C-alpha cells in the first residue's frame, strides 16, 4: 500500500518535472518501472527510519522503566531524611531551657524550664497589644502570660523558621500533607491558647504576612484531619482554638469547630482572692464557774460535829502513893 502510494506520487512528479522531449524519450513502461523503483527505494528508507524510531522509543522506555524505581527510592529516602530532620529540629526547640516561672508558687523562680512547659494547657498565653521585653543574664526575655511568665525571645525565631521549613517542603512536594499530620502533636498546640495571636503580635503589626507560613501549615493539618475524619486531633483543638486563628479559617472549615472562650480557664496557681472580712473576737471577762469533776458522783457532804474527848486533871493526885511497892 505504501509502495503504491509513493509510486503514484513519483509518477506525478516525473510527469510535471520532465520536459516534453524527455517524456517522449521514455516509454510508458519505462516511466512506470522508474517510478516503481523510486517508490520502493523511498518506502524502504521510510520503513528503515520508522524501525529505528521504534527501536529508539523502546530503548528509551526501558531506560525510564529502570530509572523510575531508582528515582522513586531516592525521593522516598529524601522524604524520610527531611521528616527526621524536622522532628530533630522541633525536639531541639521543645527541650531547650527557655521558660522562667517567676510568679508561681509551685515553680522555682531560679530554675529555667524547658519550652515544652509553655505548650501545656496550664500555660495560657495572652495576646497583648504591646510585647513586654526585658533582659536577664544576657538573654532577651518576653512576657507570654498574664502571670508574667518569661520566654527566651530567640525561641520565637526558631519556631517561625521551623514552620517556614515545613511550608516550603510541602509547596515543593518534598513531603505531603499526610506527613504533616504525623507531626500534629507538635504543630497544633500553636493554634491553641492564644499562641497564634501572640506570634502574630510579636512578628507583625498590620497584617499576618510574616506568620503566613504558620497559618498555612496549621490549616493544612486541620483540613486533612477533617477530610479523613480523624477524631482525636479535632477533639483536641475544639473549644481551644485561638480566636484570631479561628477568624482566619476558611468558612468551609469552621463548622464543627469552636474558638476558645475568653476567661474559660481558671488558674489555680497562684490563687488570687478578694480580701476577706476580718473576724474580730470580742474579749469577755473571766468568769469563774464551779468545777465539777464527776457530776454523777457529786453529792453534798454530811456535816460532822467535832468530838469532844474527856479531860483529866492530875493536880491533886499523889503519884508516889499510888506507885506500887
């Protein structure tokens, strides 16, 4: 079929190109034979090129087939290494001595506690208009609670850098959202107990651009939990979400979630109470009451009369006369 097609096309070309004298010199049989030979030649060339192309495609497919497992293994290895690096980074932040509890009776004011203490439900951060800072032993300290608990300021930068590392890794497809879910116990505490509001107040003034990486990572983990219907993380954050972060959630994610209510956590340490009225005890005059040791045995003692003994006088008695011989 291919030969017949080329033969017809070649005959048309020869008829158009050849001059009338040349055409007259060639008979019809010679013209047909010439076109047939040329068609066979070109079809052979075409089939050869097609075969070479098919062979090349097959070889390329074989190379890619063998290279794909290697590239997949390398990508998986990079993913595991990155996740291990992220876990190690957070562990270093979490165990860093950075918290000073200077106004709590149950904590030693001279001890520097790990940052993990600041992520517990007992330490409720505040969202101040102005960040209060101070210096202690060469470290810049910031007040994070209403009870003047202090945190080393360098930890805040480490937290921001860690979240940016997470956000870039997801954006570049180095890790997936389900990988972020494996870190939900380390990520979600920053969406609770006014911590997101404090981070926003610390890093930003008019917008949330500087903490956008934190917001995106938190939203990604919560959305994945909602899509997969993971009850444990959702129950962990429900009712404790930072009000500012809750306002930044997409509308489709808000059903089923509640922000933390103001002043819904009653601090037990230290206990601050209103001044109680002083009870004044009136002094009374001492009253002497009869002491009854055994009332059931108490009875009136009978009156006793004094017994008079007879008196004798020996004034007129001669003792010598009465003395026996």
